[in-house]
């Protein structure tokens, strides 16, 4: 139980630090730490397949893509004069929207915990194996799988083209 609380605390703290960082590279690295903690929680829940998929797909592929794009674009820190002068809670726009979403998530979490305490049971889940997931992914969903990979490739090429610095003297 101690390991659960340790991994949960690591996931929550690293997730909060993701949005608190001014350097985007640190945000990506903290998000990878959060995904690692979630993977550990999946192992504790006796779901090793979900843990491995969490590491391979999210921490392995998507975060490497994010890190690649962030480093390719050479994004500076996000400090502006407006950020320094105005208190974070007084800023309009996305921060207030995020605060409302956070409150809604907390209310939903309290509701879910109370409904579990009442003793509601979840319906029985069908037996799913890695073999059936793989067969379904590469037969029924083969085309959407390939389209997604092409979409990610096009996005990467677009990021490279947009970040490329033109040599005006050579043309």
C-alpha cells in the first residue's frame, strides 16, 4: 500500500509541475515521469499489459515526439511582461477555464468515491487478452492505424518545415 501512495503522489506532483514549468523541455520530461508513475500504478492493479502499453505508446512514442518537436522548434521560456506583472489567479482565459475544469473533476471524483462506498458493483467485463487486442487492431482497425501513423508523419514533416531557418544568401 505504501508503494501505491508513493506512485500516486509522484503522478500527481509531476503532473502539477508539468503545467507549472516555464521551460517546455522540463514540462515534457515531467510528463514522462508522470506516465512512468501511472505505469507503476497499473502494475499494482495487476494490469501488466496496460502498464507496458503506457510506457511504449505514451512515454516511448508520443513523448519522444513532443520532445523532438519542442527541441526542434527551440522554444524559449514562456515569461512575458504580462506574466510577471499580473498574479496567476487574476489572468483571464485559459487559466480560469482550467480552474473550472479542475473543480468539476474534483466534484466528479468525490461523486465516484461516494458511489463506490455505497457498494455499487460494476458489470462484469468480457475476457480480453493481448491476442484478441492484437488481432482486432491489425485486422478490423488496420486502416485507421495506418492513417494515424501517416498523420503523425505529416505533422512531423510540417513541424520541420515550419521550424527550418531560411538561408537568404544561398537563394
